[in-house]
C-alpha cells in the first residue's frame, strides 16, 4: 500500500517527529516541499508546525487531492501550546477546519504534539511577530489571558523543548491497524 509521511517544519520539531515516526513504521518521511505526487497514496500522514492559526503547508499540500483516493489521512499538529488543554485543542481544530476541505477533515484522524522554540534562531519576521504578541499581552490583564497566552509569556525569549517522541505512539498504533504496514 502506498504510504508517506510528509512534514511541514520551519525550525525542526515537526521534522524530528516525522523522522522518528518513519523509523518506527518504515514509512518514508519527506518534507512537504519535496513531496512526490500524492494522487496514488493510500495512507498520508502530515506532521505540521502550527503558525499563526494554521498548520504550515497543509492546505497547499492537500489542495486538489481527491478525498476518495486517500484511505487514511492522519494529521499531527506540532506547537508550543499544551494540547491537553481543551481550549487549545479546540482552537487548533477550528483552524484546521478552515485549512482543508470538509471531506478531508471528516476523514482525518487528528493528533497533537508539543514542539520547541529557540528565540535565538527565529527569523526576523517570527521574532517580530512574537514580540508584538508579547507586548499586546503585557497590556492585557493576566486574568484575561488564555492558557495559550500564559504559555507564550512563560516561554518568551527562551529556549524551550517540549518534543516528546513517545507521544507518537497513538499514531504508530493507528498506522499498525493497516494490514500492509
């Protein structure tokens, strides 16, 4: 069965997860930028970094993909916000629904993974964006901060790594349900 793991990674967390998942499953992991034609894939795993309310490269990767060709679509988001907090999960899923077609969203199994950040290596654009968000939160009463806001304030200008490769196990379990893997 044709299967692939694609990843959309800016600073490496999604790539780390994709490569670890590839090692555990034997499915090739490829950057979304180097993706082969997906029309004949039966199993597609997309691991993507969360940026500005969306998953990096997801909509472009899945655009035009006939949903009937894909037998299994797994999407794993990678971000700093703790996905165990229901509000964070809900925000991520709402953003996903805006990025992909309703047919693909209904078919997808969605997973959430924690990422990492190192302010020293952020691009100028991303550092500026984070600084603006930080500044706007400083002007907001702390009792009105969301859990995501608190996480941003706690990690601002630091190097933090929440990557946990053991959190891939539910994805591995889902893929092992396929007889050809």
